[in-house]
């Protein structure tokens, strides 16, 4: 690819300072007591809405608009930020795995053939998130993989489960374990020695991200590889039921456990000669474990034992690090992202968030690629997140710090694009703590205000949007939209939603005649990149989804 030069925009000038703000998990929904954004005091975001339709509108952020298999798939950070940064819609991991399983190609490709020799004398271990959330993994894909691997010679299979409660309702873990236990029993009926070997809640065991807390991965390692955990059970159904009885227990944070035989011996530690597959398709929360499983040199925690295994990811999780080196399904090839175009055209970028969302505005934004395109033109700043807490106890998180850092970058006039992710509405929304989520939304709104005020000072432009819904609806509803009661109680929705997200543009640098076009009613997140490329004074590449704005002459 040698033609990186973007055409100058015929009407919009270059060298503007443009703030691109992503509120994580901030959707649009009717006023309701479970709409935390509505309940919260959010004067800045409310003020944008008054400029509708010309400078405020809604965008699609779920299903096919972000490359997911169906319109029932809620949006998420990976696909949302991929679309925002890449300006096009790519078939995403969930869909690519579906296709590879349906056609059987998954069993013909390099990854599966790499692990297969271990089936002869070793065990096949499958590690991943056990739910039908469709954000990091999917139960039906795991079921197909179990069947397919056993039909192709896996004679001893051990499953290391991570319970969800974050992309699905809390408490649903029990049902998922029961379902998979049935499948394993069927396999045993066919002579395959298959069982669950270990488990734990995804947020406490294994699925940390962006190296926020390696202890999370270590707890998983101890259970999965070493066969050691503070809790030992004879069956996984019993494990999950019993551990959920502990005070304040929930699926996301279940402690690690191992399944033991009648002699108290762990049934499935990972040993030399085994095969391992991490069956999550989504990258961010599997990269750390992938490093521990693959890297000879590793100093993040004491692995005690580093078994010689054949390891494959469901996908390759990091295209720059080529990690893992073996994988069952090729990841989407998200190339020519906006960030890469911007550096080739001399546009200087600053990106910032706190640890738990840092990779969203860097790694995901750049098409699942770590590092800079051009370190002379880009600066990425990570504000350390609190670790070891659930964010409902600290709902303001680092929003203020992120905003202050963005303000400094804007006022320095050293950057053309200042890009941030404000995590609050999403991270606190996932805890299911409604009161804390209201506080979180207010904090995010205050952060937006700080950034907008800085833009005002430098005569710049702002573009404020979100990656998917979350905090705008915190209750499970029936088809007619009423809260769905269970045993007389509401069921708190910890997951994302299918709702659209707002986008607002403005600032003193935005000419009065720039408005949202009216001919893109189905516009989605993938239309945003062309929009900010215009705000930087360039035409977007011709194959990008069209820009949302036009320069009117009235
Ligand atoms: O990983 C998570 O925290 C959730 O599964 C999805 O949230 P995110 O897509 O906003 O990161
Ligand atoms: Mn998100
Ligand atoms: Mn989220």
C-alpha cells in the first residue's frame, strides 16, 4: 500500500484541534428509573441534544452495523472501537468462528492441525468464558468445538471454565454449567474421557485486560495449569452453586476452584505434551493468558511450571505481536485504519484512557494492533486504573484525570486529534449497582465538560460519541419493554444493550454550515472515522463508510 495521501477536503480546513470523545457504554433510551443516564445530572450531554438534528443524532452500535452475526447481538467495546477507528465494517470474530465451524474449515487449517498430534497421548484443554453472551465467546461454538475435536481424535478433554454474569444475567452460570455437563456426559458415553477441570469468575480469574492486575491471571494459572485452588469440588455444578451461596458472591467474581477425584487429586492440570485452546474469540481479556502460555521468557508472575504444550488461540489476538503464533481461525484483517492514515498525512494524535479502557482507544482503535504507527506523531497516555476493586465503590474512576490530561494535550496545541475513552458508564454499569452507575454517568458528563471547555479555548472542534449502550438501561425487560420480574423482583441488567448511541459535533472551529447529513438514517459507528477525517480537513478514503456530515450552503 503506497497511496496513503488523503485528498484535501474542498471546504473544511486542516490543522484543527479535534477532540474525539468516546463515552463507554452510553446509549440512548427513554426516560425511566432504570435509565441511569436519565436519572443522573448530565447537563453537558443534555445540551448537545438540543442541537439535534443538525449536530446531534443517533448511531447504530450493534449487530450488523459493527460486523456481528445477527441483529440480536449487542455491541461491545472491541467491535465498537474497531468500527470507530477503521471506518469500515469487518466481519468480526464471532462471525468468523461461526463460518469456520459451519464449513469445517476450522479443522483443516493450520491451528487445529498444529494441536492435533497431542491428541494421541495428551489431553486437550479448552479454556474460556462459558456463556452465550457473544462478546468474548459463545457456548454453542464451544459445544461444536468439543464435538468436532472428539470426532477428530481428542480422547481426553478437560474444560477450564470462566463464569460470566457480565455479558449475561448474574446467576446464569449454573444453567450454562449444567448444559455443558450434559454435552460432556454424552461424550463420555461415546468413550471420550471429558470433564470440567477447573473454574472461576471471569473478573477474578484469568480475564484481566491491559495488564491491570496479573494476579487475576495467576489465580487462573494455578487452577488450570497447576491444578491448585482454594476450593475443591467433585463437580462443577456443585462448585458454582456452593460458591454462589457465599455472601456477596456473583458469577463475575467467583473464586477459583478445581475439580478433584475421589482421592482429592485435581482431574486436569496442564502437563507436558498436552494441547491447549483458549476458545474466546475476543482479544483483550485473553492476551495476558496467551503470553503466559506461550512466552518462554516471562516475568509477570511465577508460573512454577511451564509445560511444553501445543497452544492455539481461537483467533490470533494481537496482530502486531503475532500472539498466539497458532490459532484456529484467522482474525478479521482490519487494515488501513484512520490512525494509520492520519500519521501518513502528518496529523498528530494524542490518545488517553485509564488502564481498563486504554487499549480501546489504541489497540482496538488501530485494528487490534499494539504500539504506535509513528511515535513521532503520536502519544498514548495510560492513567493507571485502580485494581482489585469493583468500580461501583469508585464510580468516578479516573474520569477527571483523563479529562485533565486531554485538556493539557488540547491546550498544548501539539496535537490535531485528542482522543479519549471515558469508562464510567460502562464499567460501573457492569457491576449492576444502579446508584453507583448514576454517579458514574455524572462523572463522565463532567469530564466531557472539561474537554469541551478546553476545545472552546483553542477554537477547536469536538466529536462526542459512544461505543454501545449499557448504563441507559439497567433492567431485564419483557417484549413490551416492562421489567421482567423473577420471584417478584427485577433482574438487574449488567450487560450492554442493543440501543443506539448519540453523536454530537460542535466547537468554535466547526463552520456554521457543517451539519449532519439527513440521507444516512441508518448510520452507525463505522461512519464516524470518515466524519473526523473531514473535521481534520481531509476526504476519507473512498472505501470508508460515508461521512455523517455535509457542508450546507444555507
Ligand atoms: O469485557 C468486558 O468488560 C465486557 O464483557 C464487555 O465490555 P466492553 O465491551 O465494554 O469492554
Ligand atoms: Mn465498551
Ligand atoms: Mn462493557
